[in-house]
C-alpha cells in the first residue's frame, strides 16, 4: 500500500502533535496511510526534506534557528529543488507576503482550522502528483540565478 509522507517542522512538540492529528485525517480522502517525519527547526527540516523528499511539508513559522520562511527558500533554491507542497503556519496574517516570497504553496494563520489544513493539503498533494504524472522523468528546471536571488 502506498503511503503519504509528511514532514512536520516546529520547535514545539505539542504543536507537532496537533499538526499530526490534523494532517492524519487525510488518510481516508487520499486512500493511503500517512506517516510522519519530524524536525525541531528549519535547518533540520531542510536537511530532512532534501534527503527524504516527503510528499508534503507543514512548517510552523516560528521554528527556531531557521524558521519556516528560510526552510522553504532553502528547499526551493537547492541544487535539486524540493518540488512538493510546502504549507506554512503563520503567527500573524501580515506575514503572508513572506510565505509567498519564500516559495510556500499555502499558508494558514494561527489558530489553524484542522479541517482547512487537511483540505488544503489534500488539494496540494493531488495537484503535485498530477503534475508529476503528466511529466514522468522530467527533471526539475533550475531558475536563472538572477531570478533566484530576486524572488
């Protein structure tokens, strides 16, 4: 049976537990079991994300050492960029522009509605899989250096 792997990034174990419950609810809708990887900060999350290539990443904005914005930028700007969905949980709605700038696919503001998070994650995972199915074997294209630095 296929499995959906999701990386949860937050310095707060209780926050990761709440995210795990919300994200775990997608199992019935995608028809696959969900397994989790965890990171306590953005640096660790970026290493795990690039090494393990999970199906999706959900990151708390306030991840110590390197936050969710840095995590998303590092993953998107890597030599072999992470192309899966990245969702950032924001502390303030005013930081939506930073989430967009970082390369996140979606962002939600605390307190997160667990149903909204699950709905959005299902949409993003299905869309990502559909894009991959349309282009089997295609390697991710690297952006020109000038665009990577400005974006």
